[in-house]
C-alpha cells in the first residue's frame, strides 16, 4: 500500500515486526524509514532496520537457477527437482525426502511448503530453524495452555510495573521493544530485572541483574513458586481454572537454590519485587529456549504466572519474544514436524482428516516428522535421499555444524533456495534456486504479539529470481498436484489459509482468522496490522484472563519440575562453559547485514569473551588469538578479556561463517544435545578448552576488493571503500610481497614495501597509477596499526599508508559505537571532554550519536561514565 510517506512494509529481521515506509531517495536508491503508524514501533527502527537500504545491492545475489554450479533455466531446474523428489518417493517412500525451512519465510510461502510436504508428499519431514529457536516455548505453551498461545501484547510493556528479562538480551536483539520499555520506565518507573549468566547491554538500565549459573533457571523459578506459596501470594480464584498446583509446589519444595550460584540476598530481592508487583511481565528468549531443559524452564516461568493469576490482563503475563520476523507465522501454519496447520494437531485423527478433506489431499502422515537435529542425522546416515533447504543456512547455524556440512555434502540430491550463492549451505547444493528478496516480494508475517503485518514489494525481482511460494508451487505442480498448487498470487494462498483456520476454530482452537478468509485482493493490498484472532465476535486482544484454556477440561496445567544440569559436563579436559549469542548489528549468518559497512564496523571479527582471572591463568592478553576446542570441533577467535562473563564461562557470537571467518564458525563447537520434549538444541551450554594460539605471524589488510586469504585464521568485513581483514598463521609466507599479490589478486600492481625479514615484519602497499588499491601489514605480534583509519582507505592514498596510522592532521575516529551515524569512540570521548557533555542526550545534540535507533545508548552511557571517572581521577 502506497502511503503518503511511501510503501508500507515490515522489517525482515527480528520478531518485533517493525513497520517501515519504503520510498525512493534522491539518488534513486530505496530509502527505509520507520512507519509512525505501525503499532509495533510507532516510527522507531534499530540499527539493522535503519541500514536495510545498504543491503539491497545485487552484486551478491543469485540471479539464475544453477545446477552443479552452472547457470540453468527455471524449467530445467524445476523439472529436475520434481523428478528427483518423485523418484525418491517412488523408490524409498515419502519419508526419504525432507524440507528444512525457516521462520523468515512469509506465511504464504510457509503454508504451501507445509501443504506440499504434509498433504501431498505425505510425510511430516518438514522442520524449520524455529526448532533451534522457538520449539521449547511452543512445547511449554502447549503443556501449560493446551495450545501454542502467546497470551499478552506489546501494550503490556507500557503498563507493567516490573519487567523480568530471562535469557533475553532485549537491548540488542529486540531493540525497539527495549526502547519502548525504557520509555515506560521513564514515564512510570517500571523496574527491570535481568536473569542472565552474562552482563549484557540489557543490564545497563536494570535494577537487578541475577547472574545465575548457565541452565539453572528452573531452580530459580521453582524457588519463586515456593515463595509464592509460602507468602500466600497465590490467587485461589484463578487456581480454580488450573490443575497441578499442589504437585508443582511439592516438586519445587525439593529444589534448592544451589544450582543457581546466586546469593540468598539477591534472590530475596528478586522474590520481593516479583511477588510484590502485580503488574509483572516476564519476557524470555534463547537463554531459556536453547537448553536441554528449555521446555521445563518455560513451564517453570508459566507456573509462577498461573499460580498468581497474572496472565492475560493489562501489564502482566509471560511473553516469549520471537526471534525471526515470521517465527510466529511459522507456528501458525504448522511448519514444525510435529504440528499440523492452524494450531491443529498431527496426532489427532479428527484434525488430520479435516485438514486432508480441506486440502483434498491424497494422503496425510500419521506419525510425526523428524525434528531438525534428527533430520540432519537421517541425512547423514542415508535415510533422507533428497533434501530441500529454504531460507536458512544450516551448514553454520545447526549444532555440530561440521557434521551437518558433511551430511549435506553426502546427500544424493540437495536443493537450496536462497538469495545468494555465497553461503556455506548454498556452496554444498546441487541445485540452487534464486529467491526474490525482501523488498521484492509480497505476503504476511506475524510478530511476537500476534500482529499480522504485510510485507510489500517496492522493487522488481532481479534476474530470474522468483518468490519462494511460487517456486514451491511450481515443484508441487510438476510432481502432479496441479490444482492444489495453482495459485496466481499470495492473496489466494492467504484466503485459503484463513479459511482453514476457521475449521480450526470449529475444533475450538485459538488460531482463527477466518474473518479474513473473504479478503479481496484490494483489501489484502491495504491490510493494516491486525492482531489475531479475527472472527465475527472478536479481533485481537489478550488470552486467558477469563480462565478458559485449550486443554480438554479447559483448564491450564502447572507442571511439577526439577532442575537438570546442562547435558555436557565441564571437567579437566573441557573446563569452560561456552555460551553463544547475538551482536547488536549483525543478523545470523550475515548474508545481508554483512554487506553493510556501517553495521560491520561495530564488531569486525569473531571473538571469545573470557574473564580476567581465566585469561591470567591461561596467559592470554588482550588482542591475542585463542584456540577453542570442544568434543565436536575447534575454532580460532580473538580474545576479549571482560568481567561481563563469569569465571569458568566464555561467550562467543554466532555470526561468522565460511564466507567471513571460516575458523570462527561457533556451531562447529556446539554439541547436538536436545531438549527431550521440544527437540531444541542446547546452543548455549557446550564445554570447551581454551588456549592461546601460538601464531608465527599476524596480518591486517585493507583492499578495494574482496580478498582471498590463505591463513589459519582470517576474518573479512566490508568497509566504506572496500574490505578489511585480520589474519594469522602458524607458518609465515616465504615471500610476503608475493603473498600480498596473491591475496589481493594484483599480480602486476606497483608496490611500495618496507620488509624486515629478520624481525618478521612486512608492510606492502599496492597501487594502480598512484591510486592505492590494497595494503598488507604483517608482524610476529598482533599488528599495531590504526585499523579504523586504515578502514577508511582508499580515501587516503600515497605511500604514507605504510606508517599504518593517520597523518597528524587527520583524527582517528576509533571503533564505531553509533552505527547509524558511523561515530567512533574517540570522536565521542573527545566531544565529552572538550564540550563538557554530561548526558547521553547532550552527546546526541553534539554528534547525533544515539539519536536514531538508540541501541548504542547503553554504550554511550558507559563511555560517559568512564570518561568522567577518568577526568575526576586526573
Ligand atoms: N541483533 C540481532 N538481533 C536479533 C537476531 C540477530 O541475529 N541479531 N536474531 C533474532 C533471533 S532469530 C532470535 S531467536 C533472538 C534471540 O534473542 P536473545 O535470546 O535475546 O539473544 P541471544 O544472544 O541468543 O541470547 C540471550 C541471552 O541468553 C543468555 N543465556 C545463556 N544461557 C543462559 C541460561 O542458562 N539462562 C539464562 N537465563 N540466560 C542464558 C545469554 O548470555 C544471552 O545474553 O534475537 C533476534 N534478534
Ligand atoms: N550456537 C548457536 N547457534 C544458533 C543460535 C544460537 O543462539 N547459538 N541461534 C539459532 C537460532 S535462534 C536461529 S533463528 C538460527 C538462524 O540461523 P539461519 O536461519 O541458518 O541464519 P540466517 O542467516 O538467517 O539464514 C537465512 C538464509 O536465508 C537467505 N535468504 C534471505 N532472504 C531470503 C528469501 O527471501 N528467500 C530465501 N529462500 N532465502 C533468503 C539468506 O541469504 C540466508 O542464507 O540460528 C540458530 N543457531
Ligand atoms: S527492532 Fe530492529 S531488527 Fe527488529 S524489526 Fe525493528 S527495526 Fe527490524
Ligand atoms: Mo531465532
């Protein structure tokens, strides 16, 4: 829909689901602004959303179907996919094929993928990366409520008096919601508690941080339940609508606090706040879900909300925030191997029959499909003979990812639908299918609070790219199911889906949007953000305040739970607990955010945070590289010494890949241990050993073009003028000038060099007619050059580049803090000192830093505090 400010659409990153306005800027490029009318963000965007325009270039796009690395055409590629899938089904049965899909697909794409696999191929072997993300929340919701229902809404954050963040770094991962929370804090004094083993950016604004031991959340929330019981804080009227309170309390009585490692005072303060504040929202995310006790953690939290009746009323309730833009939509369409469509159950014969009749499907599977980890095991041992991966990058994001890569490589037939061929998964596929990207396609997504929003196209699809739903339907038709997949446009799919949800409503399910089943194409085009359910007598709202749940007896269930430690145990061989997670400015495997120089500047390298005491014991100093080994694999990462992590614990980000830093692939270290109920892997509690990398050489390079490093460690990131790379190796090159020419692919460029073989140093700059193209700096120690200045090259030219630092009259901005305006730490410190700035707001006025998305504001506050501290001490 074209509004006065442009076309309305939705950000393709996190589950906040911010509305955006798309228009053409004065250079003809797509400009992306926050939509002031969208109820998720009211105009705000975070650094990732603001940088969307920088990620739309076509140089990395897959523009034609490819077979065995050769460009092909759609007919040939689609026929091949349909033939090979059909052949496998004929020869080995429907369970010999599988789809592995994504919470980033649009609802319409997701719906047809699920329909094709479950209704027509007749297998439930479709699973999604939501298994790595939301599966424990889904399982917890179903156990407690009888359905996968998110009870509350974002408005609860405006009305709460206490918000508890459990295993959620909201400041970085749901930044616009976090800003909304801070705004509420400012106006009504909302208290914030963070429960996280690590001190994160979300702790900066918090009243209390409980740095519990990894995996011990059940022990903490069992204790809270005990206190709720002991202090008479249960809501007896609400308990009438529940079962299991006594048993849950009894199990909680057996628990102690010792697994948490927290002091009694800290926990008392937490219980006082929680029990004393009726309007409490508990937000939880991957620190809860990604655990072998993930489902129990979810239910331990839900137990406390059910016991106190704090659910579904304004300003209170549990809120599982979704990660991906359509994680919620995927759950609605039944994209997981253990679900049907529209919150109907695969195990229920009546549900199966109803969906089968509705789809006029030839067959429906009666058994659950393989969950992600088991699915790739079945690929590895040959049970799955044809695999189609859509909109996800399992070769790096699955646990034990080296084994997943080997499995994909050995699979007889693999298809990948992606927007780029430069991904670790795409590199392994036989057939590559070019998908239309965000900005080019139409459909719907559902965010964390059940709001359905439209994504709308503002750009033409480049080359031969096609929307995912169309590719799936073409294969369905070619497999012989023409009528079932004969859609002209997404609205036809949406209408069918909405009608099916009406059937689910008749079965008494929560997910019913049948009010939208008659939507005309024009109404779909203009559809405003709409929270489900959408039925004759109801639209949106909250669930469960009335005590009506979705179990057979309409009651909720509290569960008896006991703490279980993470599956892997630390010991002398693997003494550290490895925690993994996200950075503010990158999205997953970086195939999109990795293209933005602004976003790349925040953290250009993969790293490992370790506690100063551990660093001292291991003899590791800042900027060293470390080798990290687990029973599954190894990695090399830059050491960051920080007391944000506890002794014995280390943290690494998930974003680096074979494309950006092959030895930084963190899931190579992660064991494929899963939650017994949800099948979700324990991505945050592997065990590792850490030691200093005894590198013989270190390098830093800048270049106008991508480089081809040949080093034991390397990491490459985009800059405004090209690329920067860190490198290190066990054996130095015999001739560094020759190596530089190979690295930059500039065999004949003019060179300026300073070589000192005796000291193992080399500085080489390569020019074309006096214009700087690339430079390499090598040393036996981590290279001491001013990286943020060199990263501005080739703006600065000339042989003075070999000094590795800016000329006296050019200030070095330092590492970027504010990505939106590209402002470095040195610029900020200097403004604080010279202009005597006292507040984050004043920094904003002086430099603009922190005034757009606000996600660097915690860092600005920290810089302000440390600069003032230093000034006071001087
Ligand atoms: N910038 C950015 N934002 C994103 C994404 C992104 O890639 N980049 N991805 C999106 C997606 S798909 C998702 S799923 C969300 C994830 O959003 P979050 O879940 O908020 O992010 P994570 O960094 O994975 O993990 C959250 C925290 O869990 C903590 N944790 C680890 N173990 C435990 C434990 O045992 N108990 C508790 N209580 N905490 C623990 C970690 O220290 C970490 O700080 O983010 C979404 N938003
Ligand atoms: N150790 C550890 N591992 C984790 C996690 C963790 O916290 N720790 N988190 C897990 C979680 S929560 C998640 S959600 C996963 C995320 O992991 P992935 O889903 O594997 O990561 P993405 O980079 O989002 O992959 C999306 C892919 O889709 C492609 N793509 C983009 N747009 C389109 C499109 O329109 N159509 C198609 N067909 N393709 C497109 C992108 O280029 C990219 O290759 O990682 C999981 N892995
Ligand atoms: S918070 Fe940021 S990443 Fe998430 S939807 Fe909004 S703009 Fe996109
Ligand atoms: Mo996720």
